[in-house]
């Protein structure tokens, strides 16, 4: 879900770069930067979601054990 939103924004950036930047060498470097940003953002989201899931699981168990 989040990766689709990231991809949509990053694809929009690429369209803007490809439309308005006329120098091909600059265009190529900007697209590489956008690709690197995409990987960074997707990794960040995945790590944050994994951390949140782990926290929820670890806090669920002590409460469930205490209720027994």
C-alpha cells in the first residue's frame, strides 16, 4: 500500500524531470537520484512497519499472559 504511493510520487518526479530537463546527462543523473530515493523511502517504510508489528506483538503477549 505505501510502496504504491511512493512509486506514484516518484514516477511523477520522473515525468517532470523527463519533461522539463533538456540536458540528457543531467536528466540521467536526476533519474538515478529519484531511483535511489525510491529505494530509501521503501526501505524506510518497510523497516518502520516491521518495527511497529514487532512492538505490537511483544506488547500483546505480556497482557495476554497476565490475564490468564
